[in-house]
């Protein structure tokens, strides 16, 4: 009986020891907001005018984003519009950036990819050109969910939960900041709802797609109710001889035109050499107030991968693109082929 009582006392004592260590462990843990340091002071999208990301000593070969009004452009890629999705996602992460302290010694910087030969710099400026904050971007964390950073001039090394380096194509020490991944290559920034008429000219042939608007019939007894919206329908308009347009294909044809994507952007300062002055392939776009915009193709070239492409531009824009031959065929060739 005495032995049973002794075992009971020892059991209770062991349980109390376990509870003590559990409580001590809990009390030593920091809340998540205390364990992480806020690195986003002053970083609000409305205040940011420029973001530059580059390898040390290679400022001219980096990514340069510029914020004017509501638009972001890629200054390092001829001023192309930046992809809205990229900007939205990146800004959400940048303006909430925080990091968990991992070290403060320069001797361990190499472990985190934070040396002159392995890191990249990210300089963030306001709209007056003043630096708000400058970061040094290291390598990915082992789980690839985050990355290592430090504020320039501060030895503290942090692990962030967001791999902001990957937005710039910095996957390892050998990769360079990539402007192309930020560039919106959609050439025609109109939707079919914003257009009234499209005329496609291919040499001496052409076809038109026209939006017809029909007012709904209102029954007198229903005059107290709001009138239904007008009904809109795209139809084939005037066509030249040889244009064999299938009414069933109008929706896909509109999509091919308004969603046309370029493969590359090229130097607009050399536009005079791209053959636009003798273009045979054009798309005239008329908006709902009658303003006309012209998309046109220039010379055909063969790129380094032996693929045929065409120079292309929207005349009202300074940007010049390259369009794959498939894009050319979908708009300027296939609609003029006879259907069997």
C-alpha cells in the first residue's frame, strides 16, 4: 500500500514538472508580430515613384519601374505598361514586408547570398526622386517560401516570408533582373465593348466587323419599370471580294484582335527601319465616339530561333513590338481563305 502511494506521489510530481516546462516554453515564445520586424516603413504605393532592381555596379542592366498617376511602366523595357497583376501582387507584399532576424554579422552574409557578387539591390524612390528605402536582396530561404534581405547600411539580416526577389527573376546568383517578365505585351488595349467598328486591311482585300445596337421594345404596360438595356450584336459589315467571313467566327475573331499579344518589344527609336511606311496589313479600330486608331504590321523578320515574326505597332503609341506569324495569320490570312 505504501509502495502504491509512493508511485502516485512520484507520478503527480512528474506531471507538475512537465507542466512547468510547458508553461516556461510558452512564456518564452514571442507573438508573431513581435518575432518579425516591420521593414515597410514609408512604403505606400501612392508615395512610390520608382523602383530599381539591379546587381551591384550594373544599374543600366536592371529593372526600372516608374509610377505616374495610376499607371506603372517598365522604363527599362522602352516604357511598356507594367502588368497590372504583377504590380498588385508585388505591392501587397512590399507594403507589408517584414522579416525574422537571422544574424547581424558580415561574416555570415555569404550564407544568405548577401555579398557583392551574389546579391541584388532594390532602391525605392518617391515621386521627387528621393530614396525612401534601399534593400539588399539575397537568396531564397531553404523552403523557397521566403528570401533573405537586409536594409542597406544596416547589418541585420532578415528572412522574409515573401520571396520578393523572384518577382524580378532573381532565382539564383547567376540570374539577372528581368524587365520582360514585368512588361504587358497586349498591344490593343480596347475591349470589344469599347469599340464600334473594326476594319481589317490585308493588301487589296478587307473586311469589317460592326457592332449593331438595337433598342428593346417596351410594352406600354411596363413603362413604370426601368427600360432594359440596348441589345448589342457584332455582325459582318462591308467586305471586299475574296473575304470569306463566317458569321459564327465573329466572337473568336474579335478576341484574336483585341487580345493580340506580342512576343517582344523592340527599340522604338529605330521604327523608321521597320517597314511601317509601306505597310500592307492594318487594323482600323473605331471607338464609340468615332475616334480611329490604327494597328499596323511592318517588315517580316526571322529571329535567332528561326521563327518568323512581324514588326507591329499601334500608331498612337510609341511602342514597337514583334508579333508571331500565327498572330499575323489569324487576323490577315485565315479570314480571306475560302471555306470548303
